[in-house]
C-alpha cells in the first residue's frame, strides 16, 4: 500500500522498498518490528516527536535498539532541553499514529535530527507512515529526503 511517505519519496525520485508486517496492537517495540522485517534492530530507526524548551517541535530519529538522550537532542537543536510530546499531540501534529510516525510527508515540516550511526549501514528502515509498513532505503537517500541533521543522539552505554 502506498503511503504519503512513499509518495513523497516517489516525488523525489528516491528508490526504496516497502516491507509490510503483522501488527500487534499492544506492541510498539522497534526491536520487534526489526525482527518482523528481517533487519537488525540497529538498522531500524524509530522517529520520535519531541518539543524543545523553545517550544519548537523536532523529530528525533534513533536506532530501534537505543534510547534517545534528550540532553543530546537539545544540544543538537540549540535548546536548553527537550522532551517527548504527549501521545495525544502526535497525530494532530504529524498526521501519523504512534508506531507509524515518519518525517516523510508529515503534516508539518519539523526539523529532524538523526543519530549519526545511520551512516554505518547500506540500508536502513523507518516507518512508512502507518503501522505495519516500513520503508527500506539507503542512509544517503534518507538524509537527502528528510533534510535531517546528523548528531549523536543516543544514551551512552554504562558499564
């Protein structure tokens, strides 16, 4: 099924693959999605909508097996702090439901920050704008289509 995100990539002439998977209504783990689409979790990036201390909405895109570090996101966005938006705000702001958020074709063109590990892979996967469908594409194409800024966004591993 073509999503707004897929149509957006089509409009840019970017090649991608859509991978569909069975959705468990109670399961939102990117690690589970990775398993279902046959990719390592570090290559399946989740898109989180956050808000900065300056009341600016931003997308944070991090590997499925990592946790977003809000201090690092704030630093990348030039703000004092950042936090997740409330769940009830996600769909009105992006047009997408939880588990289906993507920067491509969102209602508003919020700045996007993507974890720098994206460049380690030949292919990555992100939500296609609906639960049950992922878009697989090259990191370079993702960066070109999203206009995202690369940054270190994940929590440091503690020994």
